């Protein structure tokens, strides 16, 4: 009995430490998201302060710090959530890679309604490398079929939606959906279906909230990328 009492805390503490480490890694990653996103949005870097202009510059720096803290908190939650998801298994590095790039994509899309191809391509490379490594660890090469099928179906489904008359889907959204289909396909068809449908629910709720708050109009273009990424993350957590 005394031996068991010593072993149980030791065993249960290891996963907790792993989650905390990944959450901290996410926080550090998130702190750099505004700076990285700025390189794709064309936001100019702050100019040095002149004499008598301390307050405006200080205000800009304070706002920049606030954005960094906010994205650090979001990234910590995203990474920590992935760390406790049992279905991810050996593919966790693939999910983390997509999440890291996805945070930058979300920030860029929120700022200028763009999903730059270099970032989308980087997400593809991260997902592919992580999944190949996971298959090597798992010893079942056939498991790559589901992620590839998930990417293909996601691309096809969103491409058809983008071609519908009056659709506001951009081709960047289509490509991002295909990328997210890789990790979602690893989790299985229910997760893939949830990850394809849930973003539209989240986007719709966001639109309704903005309309109710009079922060947007019916013809206002709103980014879908953040909803795609949030929906994929939630689908992963519930897989």
C-alpha cells in the first residue's frame, strides 16, 4: 500500500508536467504571433520616438504588448488542449505544427482578410512531416490514407462551396480547409465531418454577434480562417 501511494502521484504528475510544458511552449509561440503576422500584413514597424512624442509611442508599445499577451494566452490554451487530447497519439507534433502556423494565419486573416500561400504551404509541410513521423512510430503506413482522403474531401467540398453563386469563400479558405483535413482525417471521419461543419456554425454566431453589436453590416466581409481553425481545434478535442 505505501508503495502504491508513492507511485500513483508520480505517474499522474508526468502527464500534467507535459501539458504544462506544451502550454508554456504555446505561450512563447503566441507571443511572437503579432510580429510574424505583421510581416504578412504590411503593418509598418514602430518608428523611434521623437522629443515630446513619448505618449503616442508608449501607447503603441502598450497596445503591442497587449496583443502579444492575448495571443500568448490563446496559444497556451490551444497547445494545452491538444496535449490532453487522447486521439492525437503519435501525431501530436503534426497537430502542434498546424496549430502554430494556424495562429499566425488567423492573425493575418483578422487583420487583412488574407491567408498567405507561404503560411498555408508551411502548414502543409508541418502536417505532412508530423504525420509521416507518426506513421513511422505507429508502424502502420496505411494510416496515411485517411489523412490524404480527408484533405482531398475537404478541398473538394470547400471548392464547391466557393463556386456557388454569391459565395464569399475565398480560395485561401479552400486551401486552408484542405490542410486541416490532414490532421482531422487522422482522427477519423466523425472528426473530419465535425471539423468541416463546425466552422460555419462558429462563423455564423460571430456574424450575428457583430450585427447585434452594430460592429458590422450585412455586406461586411468577415474572415473565415479563424473559424476554420477554431472549428478544427474543437473537433480535435471532441474526437
